[in-house]
C-alpha cells in the first residue's frame, strides 16, 4: 500500500484540490438525478417545490 501512496506527489495533490469543486458539483447533481429518477419519497418529501407531489389532503 505504501508503494501506491508514494506514487502520488505534490502535483497530484494540487490537481486533486483543483478538481474538488467540480467533483462535488457533479456528485451532488448525480445524487439529485438518482433521487428524481427513482422517485425516492422518503427523501424527496423534504425537498422544496418538489414535495408538493406528496402532500396529502
């Protein structure tokens, strides 16, 4: 395992931190897409605007 970690240097860490914002945005978007496609009521009932679909009268 230490052999693998020794291959990562200062440049790799710099690139990873530079891409962290984009990776977070893409991950959050993918998560919301999964919730929308699967229609996961347990979570979506707390999402503003979309939760009107689950209001009971």
